[in-house]
């Protein structure tokens, strides 16, 4: 059977990835750090789509001119970090040419983390599911901190492995992720102008959705739908909103739903079932439970209290 030309490359193990990159077999089967300054990797071009069965953290020395925000908004001309979780399709989004190659690429199999709390914690870092155009841009000072951590991990993996090696690497990795989390929060705030535009667009999209006659048939807008309309990843949208407003994208949708529900209950003669269908709920019972959870009142009780005031 002829192989599908556009099918992404699949790497089930670190050894598979090293082989494709033209690198020696990794010294540890569950973790490796590729330093392109000492081990150039010509095998897989950055523009090729690929799927990994492990986590990937890459530091690129130059991101400027490759990643767009709004009308070409950038914090720094320095490099930055890109993250990928297992089973994501990655690559293909970067433009080839200068700055496309990573200086450091850290590959971590989930099994390496298994004995540690980080195995669970790492799944809560939203940036592992951000898109390539949502990379973390870092300042010179931030870059020094990150490169020092990569250097420590590289040195530890290159040394004779002993009973403490995994503990040391896990500690450095956890610190790296904590810094990344902090720097992303900084990035959300320093890009406030761009993100304020996104927030305004979000409000406009939600307003259009809830005023549309198609809402009953299309259903309640999802985070995925909003992210697609805004050209960002769902996790990036939620993390950005949480930093700027204290609420996730899902909470924004819920707030808008409650606003609309209160308005319809207070100003129309629609029955609770009719309000539920008008807002995109398939079942009135689901709407009633949702409304009571958010307001501590049933829809009927709200309507009665509103008219009694």
C-alpha cells in the first residue's frame, strides 16, 4: 500500500526520534536533551509534521519575524520556548529559514515522571497545548535563567547516572516549568494591548452568538468554537483570560449565559422551557440546574423575586 504523503511522522520512542534526527541512541531511554550547537540534527526539518509519544520542550534562539500577534506585535527579538504534549501533531506552522532551528530540545517520556508528583502536575500546564504561534518569548535575563537550567540538565544526563540523577533532573525540570509559567503570565500582561483586542473580539462574538436566531439549533458556543474564531488555541485563550480577568473562557461563556437568562426571565413572558431552548440548551432540566448552580435560585424563583422587588 502506498504511504500517505502528508501523513505526519510518528515517533513512538526517544530512540525513534534520535534515529530520524541522525543522532546517536539516547543514553537514557526515557529522557534526552539535544544541543544543536554540539550535535546538529539535519534529519527532521521543523516544517515537517510529526507526532511524539512524549513531552517536548524546545528553546529557539530567534523567534522574531516568525510568530505573529495581531499586526506583528513582539515583546522581544530574542528567542523563546515551545512546548508540546504527547500525541499532539506538531511542526508545519513555522516558516523555514533563519531562526527555525532549536538550540535545545528536551524530550521526556511520561514514564520518566511516573514516580513523581510532577507526572500529574505537568498535565495542568496549559502551555503544553498552545499553538506554535503562541510560543513563550523571553527577555535576555529570562533566557539566561532558562539556558542555565538546560545546561544543568545536559550536564547531569551526560554524567555517570546514579541513584540521585533522576531526582536532580526532575527538580530542574520542575523549576524550568515554574519559570515558564511565570514568564507566560508576564507575557499575557505585557501584551495587554493585543489581548485587550482579543477580549473585545470575544465579547462581540459572544454577543453575536446569543443574539443569533440560530442559537437554538447551533447550541451554546464552546471554548473550542471561540478559540477557532479568535485564531488561538483553547488553552491559551483560557489562560490569557484567567490572567487578565480572573476567569476562564468557560466561565465567560457561563456569565454571558446567565446574563441572557436573567434578561429573558425578567423581561419576557417566555416559559422556563422556552428560555432554555432559546439559549441553546437541549433540555430544560439542564438549564434549570445550571441556573440554580450559578445563582442559587431556580429560574422560576428568580422570576418571582424579580417581579416582587
